[in-house]
C-alpha cells in the first residue's frame, strides 16, 4: 500500500492507495464508525462497487445504509443537495459520524458539501471510483454544487477524514471517463513537473489500456503533488493552490456553455482549457509556440479535445468571457488566469486583458 499524508495540522489525513483496497475498506472504516450504522452515498453507475463496499463493512462488523443518487453533473444542484441533506438527517447522522462518498467527482463534491453543513458539520470519507476523482477531486477538501451562473459557485472547504483509492475499480470505468480523468493527471506535469509530463507522453497509452503499474504510478504521483500543494495553501490564499486550476478558467466556461451536461465531461473541459491556456500564453509571446503545440498534440493523441471546437463548443469569445466573469476566483473585479511560460512553468497572472482573451478565442474559433 502507498500512503500519502495530507499535512494540515489537526485536520491531517491519509490517502491510501492499493489494488483491491475496496474489498478491504471495512477494516479502515470500522474505527470511524464508532459502532454505529454508516451512511454511504453513491450513484447508479457504481452499484457493483457499492456491493463490494457494503460486504466489506459487514465483514468488519459495521452496518451500513446506502443512498443512491442519479449520476452526472446535473446532480451537483440545490435540489439534490436538499434531497441528500434530508436523507442524511432522516438516517440520524450525528456530528461525530462519517459519511462515505463512493463515486466520482460529482458524488465527492456533493457529499463533502452536504457533510459540511449537516448538523453544522459532520465527517466524511472519500472512496473515489473514477480516475479524475482519484487523482484530483477526492483530495484537498474543496466541495461544492453548481448554479445557473457557473460551476462550483456554492461550496465550502471541508477536508475528509480519510481517502481510500483502489486502482482496480478503474477496470469498470468507461473509456471516455478514463480519458477525462487523465486530463487531471497530465495537469500535474504541466504545472511544475516537466519530467512527469514526459512520463505521461511515454506512458499514457499503457495507463489508458489498463496497465496496473502505470495507473498506480500516475495516481500516487498525482496525489503526492496535490497533497504538497494543498498543505502549502489549503484555502488558496497565497496563490500556490491556484496552480491546480490550470485549464479550469477556460474549461469551466466551456462547461457552462455545454449546460453542465454529458456533452462535455469535466475532464474534457479541463483538457481543452489547458490547451487554450497554453495557446493563449503562446499567442501573447509568453510561452514557446512549440510547447503549446506539444501540449495540444499529446491531448489529441490520447483522444482528448485540444480546442473549444474539439470540445463541441461554438460560442464566440464574448460569450465565453461572460461566463468567466462568474468565476469564483474573481478578486477585486479582476480575473486571475493560469498561464504558462512553458511546460512545467505555470504561473498566476492577475493582469490579463479580457479583450485579448476574447480576441484569442475568436481567432481560435475561425481557425
């Protein structure tokens, strides 16, 4: 087992990574159950994994009750949050209890937010079942729902007590979802680790084809990178944690335009957003054009969108920038952008001219 600590003082926790861990999860969850029934929140897509988890809990002497929600980004809504909080309260969840979030990023975000407000805050455990959730959203404590104005605009910082990652559950993940999650893997190389980006170029095919060693290496490396950044800047106050948003400002605008639907998965939006961030950086003379093209070429090679058009979005620059103005990172009327001086050289730029962004997006649209 690989154990990655997330060092946050009295809110520190471990991320455990091991093949087959889901079937042994009960041993790690039993101490958190306190002899009480444990609530599990999941969605329809992961029922086989739910059965494995409940069997493991039962073997460890823990009773459980499952709440199964509709899958998809549309569940990150006020309506589903109300439904979920009512159900948790009806189950008698106490402040000292821990709710298990079993699923992808949608379930993790939604359950984490619900647990941050039920009884003014109860505990929760992340058991991520998608690559995206395993390498990104399950670690770091960001929880949220979407609103009509944009993605993740209502939420809280609420750290899990434990994260259990079983790479074997990825064997049942649809190929499209696996590719979408890979976008968050390659992001860590683009932020500040060019050698890891080179590893991704060489090993993405094996990872996506199911090679266990490649998957475990990618997950452990990504989690360690995120844990380091979160420990340094938990609430995104110094700008360090903002680096994890590479591709997200552009990508979230694409997701809003797609109506938070399966037309564009979150990871696909991030992939297109990273390509746009590097493309804009190159267009402004900040990054070498060959680095921007290298990023786009790699995304294309693994079947991810490398532009707004490839993501199925035909909106003009004005429309996409209008979506960006609702971004939660807005600060004193300005929108910080994650740009790059090259691969592995991402930085936060607070002086980006939005008219230049509009013009760049329009030029991309015409190309």
